[in-house]
C-alpha cells in the first residue's frame, strides 16, 4: 500500500542565487534540484554498478543489467554476509567514489554553505531488492551514521528514474531545526536505526525522481526510503537519454 507524501519543493529557480539556496536549506533542511547531474554520467555509473550486481547473481543472467531485473531468491540485507560480499564489489568501483567529487555537486554545495567543501569519504550505495519492504530504510538522521559535525550534508541521487513505487527518498521538512540528535532505536532496514516517536508522523515529502535529480539535506533532517513495491520481473527505468 502506497504511503502518503507531498511533493518536494523544487529549487532550480534559486540555482543562481546562493543566499536564497542557503535560506531554503536553513528553513526546510533540504534543497531539491531537478536535472542537477548529467544523465549520461549517471547512466555510466548505473551500468558499472548493475554489471557488478549481475556478475554476482543479484540481477538475472541474460538480461540487460541496465534493466535491473532482480533475482528474487537472492534477497538479502545489510548485516547478512552475502549482502556485504556483493556490496563490496560495488563499493570497489572508483567511479562510484568519484561521483561524490563531481564538480557540479561540489559547486552546488559550496553555494549552499558559502565555504569550501570537503567531500565526505563515506559514500553509500543503496541497493534494495523489490518487495523486501520489512527492510526499507527507516526514518533517521544521517548524523547518527556519519558523525563529525552537524554541518554535514547528504546528496541522495538515483542512478535511474525512481518513481514512487521504486522507493525513493522522503524527508520531513524543517526537522533539522531540532538542533540535536534525537533518540533512535533498533529497526530492520538500512542503517538499523529508527527515530523514536512523533517526527515520523510527517508530513513526508518525496517525488517521482528522474535521473539527474538530486536531494541535498542537512545531517539532522529526518528522512527515510519509501518501500520498493515493484514486481521483480518488470525492468526498472534507466531514464534519459
Ligand atoms: O535510499 C535509501 O534507502 C536511504 C538512504 C539513506 O537514508 C541512508 O543511507 O542514510
Ligand atoms: Fe540516511
């Protein structure tokens, strides 16, 4: 059953106005930008990642890895040995780590924070099996996982179109203003921690993401993934071009 959410505010109108971008991050705890990344760059990354997934048995042999057709029997999650083995194959890709240094994201973050940017060494790939919804990433603040300084921002970007049913990211606007780490407790799902209580009531904001879109948010902004409810045998859309 689909979850309720409202559309993210699109901030492309403020791309040439850094103080306005900064004001939106300060007020809402996120900045959502359509087509920030070059879709060709994202598609090359998608190919490199999905080829690894196919070589290691998570995507059906003989299909185009770009279609992302899962082997449903291979379902596994963070914490399982089998998950880590394949995750590490993706994590070894230089192109994956380089994506966190692409000039467009460095420049955009510099506009938002009005200071030099350091790309955090910890990149995360979120690779999730269809209809494995007990393990959908629960509501959390990223500071819990990254630590360091609250002045840390996440860029979440899909390597293909990511309509609602594929389980894109959702945020609760303004939740970073709490100014601290709120209590979390154990949960199934990526990261294994969920925020306690009220904040989970939302309202949640998300969108039908397209390749190239980027959601930037503060380390204290509460966010989660929507469940991936797609049928395993349906190709997932790679997106433009
Ligand atoms: O895409 C997802 O499943 C959620 C990613 C996320 O919030 C995280 O990795 O911290
Ligand atoms: Fe997160």
